[in-house]
């Protein structure tokens, strides 16, 4: 396991002895450990963690089989009736659909439950033939884009600096023609892009849903466009991301008919109305996802690597350990504690139960770990209050 100067979590501050683990239902399976793109903002290949260099470029068949057996063990132990597997990379379609389909087949053959399979791709290798084969196997496809125009995707280039957009646009058109195979779009927010241009441009690609993501940052590495500051709930504070998302929410909410899901908005609206959360970005529901790397290492979610080298590691692997072993790892347990893992500022915050402290990854500060408000704290409060106000106005009109 990689050593590092900063503790991953101040475990002494948390009581996890009474923690009842929630079984994993989402398995992020790495097909390839390399990518054909060199996106300028990539937290995985441009960030502080370089552990990917020491792992196999692709997952060996032996590791695929062992992972499938461990997933089946977990399903049996917890009597799960359904799981999700997410095929990721690097770029999971780097060498075509065969490795993805082999992994899916191995898991489906091993488990006795319903398996929903999705591959998350940059789209540059999604040919007609590849899509035919994925669709034939019931594997849905998610695209990673920064918007629906070339200018929005200027940061997404290959290793020679060539734009990925022409191939990605072609992939989006193929998926629009196959809605049963289209899982949606992941879009990282870029403040330089106008949300009222980004949103309609994505609608032109006809995704069933869009998940807008805040750039991975923390109290050590400030988000683009935000000043550096010590951990805490700072007021007043600039809210460029909250403003960006609030403008986008209004455009989405004011449509005559909501045909495209935006998960972040739906999650916040649901939480305000009393529903439980289902995403890690907001709310307090326990994290039930785990990653298996190309060498069989069992890890926490990739985004932790944006904090420091080794942040996602558990020291476990599918050859020697079960997924129940991973459930007992302190880092995993901490993400299933709900309010008990929040900072004092979050517990006292009027929107704390909706925000949920924000994405766990965005709470990190060197030396003191993750028990802080999100570095996007003010932005999240701005967005939550804005959505609450719009919901209130809508219910008032309904009366």
C-alpha cells in the first residue's frame, strides 16, 4: 500500500464500532487502466495519485473470473436480488467491446440475481459494430462530455493534442438513434462555458439524463474560479458554481415538459420533499459502491485519488479478500455513517441534511482528513436554497 504524509481520515474522531455495513450493490469494474485521451483536467491521470502506472494496462482473464466469483459471494451472503456493474477505465472500449462483454458475461454467469450493466466511455471508440454488440448483450452506454459543442469539449484531447469532439459527437448520434442503449451523459462543469448554452446543446444529443459534476477539488486544491481558503463554512463567499447550476436549474425547471433527467436537481428536490438520497453528491444515504482495479485491488471510489496518492486504497484484493472485508474498512465505514460523519458546521447548517456535507471527496484537507464541509459548501447552499424557493413558488401556484 502506498504511504503518504497525510492521514486518510481522523478515525479517532468517529465511532464506527456500532456501524452496520450496507452491502455493496454497485461494482465499478476497471477494464483498462489506460486512456486514449489526455484531458487537461483529468483527476485520474493528471492528479496527485500515480498508482495507475504500476497496474496492468488491462484486466487479465484470471482477475475477471476471480472478481465475478467474489461478487457472487457477496450477492449470496446478503441475498441481493439486483446489482449494478459499471465498466470503466481509463477508456473501457480502448480495444473494442470484447473485454467489456467478457467481464459482463463472467459476472452474469456467476451471480443468481438481476444484473444491470453500463459502460462509461469517452465515445471515441464507439463504432456502429461495437454498439450493436453492446446492445445485443443488454449493456447500456454512458458518455462523458463537457457539453454538446466543440468549444465545450476543448479540454478533451488525445495524447497528440487532437480534439476528441468529432468522434464523441458521432457516438452521441449513434446512441440517440438507439435510446434503449443510451444511459446518459456525465458532464463536468466548466465555469467558462455558459450554462444556458451547455444545457440546450446537450439536449440536442437527446440523452435520457445528464449528470452535471462539480470538478474534483478540496481544501488543498481549490476549484477553478474559487479562492483558496481554510476549511469551514465561510459566509459570505463567492458562489460561481451555485450560480451556474441555479441558472441551469431554471432553464430545466421552466421547460413545458421535463423529458431529460438531471440527477443532481432531482436528488435535491427529492430530499427537500423528504425522499432519501440515491447519489453521493448530496444527501446522507450510505455509499454502496466499490471499485475493482485491473490488478484485482479492491478500492474506494476513484475520485478519492484527487485528494492525495493512495487515498482510494484499502490494502485488499479479490484474491485474498471478500467484499465484506472491504465493508469493514474504516474508509468505507466512514462513508456509510450518515450524519455521524459530518463536521460540526454541517450538523448546524439549515440545509445540512439536504446537502449532506457534499461529495465526501470535496471535504478533504491535509492533516485533518475529510471531516469538513465541502469546498463547494457555499455553492451547494446557494443551489439548495434556490431549488427550495422554486419548489415553494410552484406549490404556491398549485394551491
